[in-house]
C-alpha cells in the first residue's frame, strides 16, 4: 500500500517567556492511502500541535524544532510558507474544532467555498460556483441553491461544520486533517457528521487524520489509532487490537475511566490518579510514569522504546520487556526502532 | 543504560512525583509589567511621566526663585545670550566682562560663564549715527547699528560694541543664561521656575480631577451596568445627553458661573464633567462580567449586591479603568492649559502652563521662547501620558497574551 | 419500596425570555416551557438534552438566578418562585450550584481561602480560627491540600479548579446541589475522578444532586433517575437503568443510539437511528409536540396537540401521543 504521509521524529516546542514548552517530543508514524488514523489524547498530549506541525501552521512562539514530515515523497518541513500554501486547501485540507469561529462571518458561505476552489484551480467564477453547489449537496445541505447565498450565522453548528467539510473537500484532497471536528456538536448531530465523513471517505478515497479525545468516536470511524500522552506516543495499533487488548497502562486507564453504556450493571469508574503533566518541565522518562500504577524505576529514568506486540500493535512501555516482572494483560515481546513501527493492516 | 536487575522494580507510590503539580506562574500585575517593559514606546512614556512628576514635585526645591519673584529690570532675557567681550585682562584673578543686548535695547553686564550681573543704564541715543550709549563704571559703551557687519557673518546681530576704544565687530560667543536657565518673562520671573510650579499645578489638577472622575464614573457606571434594564437605560440616556455637547463647553460655562478662577474651581469643573467617559466604560465592563460564572456563584451564595460589585466586578474591570484613568490625565492637563490660555483659568500670578502661554502670545514675534517653552512642557507631558496609557492598554489586553 | 421524601418538586415551571419585537413580530425564547419533576432526598436526578433544550435554564431558574415566568418550585414544601431576594436568603444555604467552566467559575482576583470562605462569611456560619479550620477541612475533603489555601486560581489545573468550586458549594452545608455540566470541560481521565468524588461526597454528607449534562454515558453512571429534555419540555423521565434498557420516547431512543460506542465490534451500531435535520429553534415554537418535525412516527395529532408527561408504567413517564403503539405495550 502506498504511504501517503510519513512523520519521523517530529519535535515541536513553544519558546515562551517562561521557558520551552515541549509540546511534541519525538513522535513517528505513517499513513497509507485510505487510512483513517485516529489520534487520541487529552489536553497537553500534543495531538493538535502534531497536526499543525504537519501542515506548517505552528505560530510564533512555537516552531518545529526537528524531524521530518514527508507527504507523497516531498519533505514539507523544508518548504517555505508560500510553497506550503499550494498544498493547503488542495492536497492537504484541515477542519478545526469550533465551527462557530472557523468560518469568516462577513462573507457568504458560497463566497468562501468558491474562494478555496479558485485558489487552487483555474476555474472561472461560474465553474467554481457549480462545483460549490455540488459540494453543498454532497455534504447534505438542503436547498443548496438558496443556501449558497447565506451567511454563516444563518446556519446551525452542525450545518456550519458541513460547510467546512465541503470547503475542505473542494479540491479533492489526498489527506484530510480533522481536529476535534465533532467535539463542539450535539450528540445527534455528531452522529450525522460521522456518518457523512465515513461516506465521503469511501467515495473520495481520501486519507483522514482524526484527532479527538473521545474513545467512542475513534471506535466509530477509525481503522488505526495512535494514543498520545505528554507529547509522546504511548501506543499505536489497529482499531480492533486497541480495544480488545490494549497494551499500555494509559490506554487501559482511559478505557476504565469512561462509562460503558451497554454493560448491564453500573460499575464504579476507575479514574487515573493525578493530572496531565506540565510540558514546561516534562518528567524525564515516560511521561505517564507519575500516574502509572505499574511504574518501575526504569520508567522514571528513560522513556520506553516501542515494543512490537504484533504487526499491527506497538506500545511504548517497559512492562513488555523480557526482564520486567510479569503483569497480567501485558505480553512480552521485542522492542523495535521507530522506523519499523508501522501498523501494517 | 538500563540495568536489568535493579531498574525493573516497581516503585512504591511515595517515590512518584507529586501528582498535583502546581505551576508557579506570574501574578496578574507581574505579567502586565513584563509586557509593558517590552513595549519601547510605553517605556519612553513612563520615563517621561516620571521625569515630569519629579520636575514638578522636586524641582522647585532646587530653584533659587519662587514663581512670583520678579525683577522687572531683568525681564525679557532669553535662555541663550549672545555676548560681546568688553574687558580682556590677562590677569587670571580678575574676571572678564561681557555685555548682552536684548530685543528691547537693554544692555546687561554678563559674567564669563553667563551670570547676569546688572543692567546698564542707557545714557543717550544718537540717532544720526544709529548709536546707543550705556554707562559702565563711568565709561561709555557704544552700541553701533550703523556699520554693516561683514558678509561672512550670517547671524542676526547687526550691531557692534565699542568700549574703551576697542570695537568688537561680532559677538564673542554665545553663553547659556545662568541666572535664568530658561530665560525670564515679561515681568522678570524665571521661566524654568515657573515651569516647575506650573508642573505642580497641572499635575495636581489633572490627578485630583481624574480621581474625582474615577469615583463618580465608577459608581455611576457600576450601578447602571449591574441593575440593567430600565434603570440602565435611563442612566445611559442621561450620559448620552450630557455627552452630546462637547465637554469643554460645560467646563467653560462652569468657570464663568463660578467666577473664581483658581485651582479648585478648575478641578471642580473638570471633575464634574469628564466622568461620563469612565461611566460608559465601567458599565460596559460590568455588563460583560456580570454573567460570568463566578458572579453567578456569588449570587447563589446570597452575597449582597454591593459586595458583588466591589469584590467581584470592579477588581476584574480594573485594567480598562486604569487605562482610562491614565488617559484622563492628559485630557485634564490640556483642558486646564486651554482654559488658562483663553483667560478663564488660573489668574496671575499663578504659574500654570496655560497662563504662561497666554501671557506669551503677544510676544510671539520678539520672544518666541516664552511661548515655546510652556507649549513644549504641555506637549511632552501629554505625549508621555498617552504613550504610557496606550502601552498599558496593550499590556492589559488578555487577548494579546502570547508567549 | 419505602416512601421516599421529595426534597424538590418542580411544577409546570416556565422561563421565557423576551427577545424584542412587538405584537405579531414579538420574539419569545421559550427556554423552559412547562417542566414537571420531583427529586427525592438523597438521590441523583440527571437532566439531559442537547443544546437549546433548556436544561441549564431549568437549573438556574430553580436556584433563582432567574425569576420564573410561571410555575412553582417547592423546596421542602416552600414555594421559592414567589419569594423576593431577602426571603430567599436562608435558602441560599440549602441549595447550591457547581458550574461548568472551571476557568470562569472562580474569581481570579481572590485567593482560594476567600473563594471558599465567601459563603461562610455571607451566612455567618463560622468566624476567625474556626472559619480557617473549616476551609482547610473542605480543601482536604475535595482532595486538595492546606497549602493551597493562599494561592490564586490561575495556579491550578482545570480539575483542581473544579474541586475548589465544589468546596465552595459544600462550605454552606447545602442539602441540594445543582451540578451544571460540572465535568464537560475536563479531560476524560479527570472526569472520572470528579464523578467518583461527587458520589463519595453524596454518601458522606447525604447530598441530593440535580445533575445536568449532555454526556449521556456519564449521566447514566451517576444518576438514579433521569429526565430527558427537548426544546424546553420533558420528553421522558424514569430510572437510569430503565431509560437505557427500555426507553419509550422516540427522541430518547435516537439520542441513545447516537452515542458513539467505544467498541469497534459492537453490533449496536447497526440499529442506530440517525435523526435528520437540526435541533429545533426554541424561539416562538409552533404548537404540538416539539419533537414532531424530526420524529419518524409523527402524525397529525402530534403537530397540533402538545403531549402531556404521563406515567405509562410505575415510575416511567413519557410525553408522546403514540408511545403505546410505538413500543407495543
């Protein structure tokens, strides 16, 4: 399968007056054509900054310190802003979290879609408008002919998000990055949007990076998952393995702290003790170790390499090491260098 | 390196890092100060403000004069004096003397370093040869306008000075007036000293008026914003009506009515008019704050309205209030100067910058420095406060919190 | 089942907001439009719904942050809706509130001691040394430390701030606490901590909760009974188990089926009911059932007559004309 995106040893930091906030601390992953990759993490995990780093939107005082982002063979970190602009909205599109603030309120919806289309093609106004109407229909906006002239405030949250999706898909992107696109929406609307995204992905064959903190949403739509914490990757796996047999204490902890509706009796939630780390002074070693019930001496000293649980599952945890004590649920296996940790479905 | 034996042991919970990390971050004011420091213009403004305050508060203590001290003989002396040397002793013990002629044809005896010693009486005038004669210790000094000075000299001194037979064609040098560092005015009062007292007056008027505005404006605005509804509507319409006429007009009317022109009437006039701006601002702040959850929490606890305003609302609105206060000061200074300038401000011998400017208008052609200096003082002060206020506004703006 | 004591009874509660306009063009936002329910002492009553359903407004009206447009709020038998601020004052101790946004619910200019102590001072519960001790006790109860007492809110994380808010509410010894989306703004791993803490506090202090939220799974976790709201009206009220296993109202059914299931293998996904259209507009609503425009079972009667909240089975209330037909009972 063709690899559409490769991220290698990405490091992004924010150089504030208080010091260096290390948002992303050496992560590597790759995406194949047709993948829907979920990046799961809480606030401070680095998931949003990762997506911004890919597309070069990390603003002062932050910058991509090192690492590479290779899109279809081209190294994006070395490109200037102008060169990157040719990709943005074109081959790589992005949807952000809050549909209320992601659209410019003073222009009509039609205007904004047409602007994106014409920025990356040489269609004239009429052709672009026809395409815009097509897109509005595609994303399920009723009466596109009238609504193309509407302003953003005349749409509800769900509708606005559809408009944003239309804009993002207007130039048939190969990669769509969606940063918490349904977090601000009602649950019934979320179901609609997830449905829409699934259908569109099947139709247009785009690869998607879907960022969220909601484990349920990940299970709905993704085929591969990366779990991030404290700027590092804790676990990488295909969706089935992750939910059936999670191999990292953080992943397990997350799943235990979320109520599961189908189980008959209500079990008391098992929260993860403590709180997310301060990225100004990130802990040495594994970022999760202060909160981990299985933490060992080594965990405080050094971050674990990725251990290969299977071809489709990798976890960064010392418990998998042959010399570590046996803990129920954690298999023993070999560690592999970052380059070999592709989740091969 | 990973030591296999030792490192794979579990840690008991007491060794794990303090789970609830608390980050020490800057307090509100420290952060504001940090951002202010980075803004060069604001720092310039702040330095200017400090200098002006020191000038007014501490300055007069260093002046040998009082603002109303006058020596009419020594009036109309510029800060920089073109002097002609008249004695030339090689003896180091004795001083050399110089003379300076001012624009009213008065001749002064000046010491080497610029001190004014005395005014020399004019003995006679000979119009036929365009010469004025002055008496110095029995000898005559002739100031001759008839000779045209050579073409190389491009200054505007078009006379020569003759003493004891020696004619000096050009001014020997230019000295700084050491008796009156910034010159003297039409009544022989030291301008520098009057500027310093003027600073006191201007700053006192401005600060006190600003405080009065603050108290009235904050009270009015917070009641209006907090009550909301019809009360707010009524109170704001009153403000609108007041505001529809330029506020300066009210001040002028008040001054005319009060008929007494001193510092306190000006403060009264300014304080009772300019509060409308502050009231509007505070009301806006209160409106945006009062639906925030911490205010709702106070209401659910049963906290009284007064305490909610004083403890919750105003402290969180203090930023814009402070900026408004800082910007009110230059307005007050300028208005006071303006009033004095048009003659309904402070009355003589009060040394307000405005009165100084007023008195200097008629002398603009002959002695421009007398108008220039108070104008400069007003300009620098107002500009400094404006820079500072602008910088404060940027520093207090939470949206600009980056990095 | 022993007869439980009702602590709070809400009867036909209405809260309308006038958005301006006159006569025919008058715009009224019917945020809460005739809500009836009872909360028994010691239980947790969950109130769920999507945006615009009126659940937050209901909570705020009960605690009298708003004056109700109509209806009664009976707390221990006393009707709060008609009281003025002075008469309400003693009740301010008995009903408290926890807010959603941990960053906006604490006054950033006050120390933790001041924040927690404000209620104690206002009601003169303790003074001096005793008051300080009480504040320390509250801090420790919510999992914070004495040393935190002199700090300012910005020095704490979201989860910690929420705990401070809870301590503030507990300070006056309330009987009923209205939790207005207390965990929505927190990280997932912190949410469970706070939910567990709320449960523990309930057991320790005998508290009664009105838990308002939009996260159905969490609401089910913590609530004994749940009310489902849509556009200002209650659609269904029953025990949390019954709601999940046996919901009768079409809206509840689709709401439940929309919840993303954190299990990729789940077969429940196939039976999902995806609603068309948007959540409706509470301004100048049309007559009839509020849910009719989106309901797949809607008939003529639904568009003209407003259904009443009726007890279909013991303890299970629904507001739907055709509930029996839809569910075959």
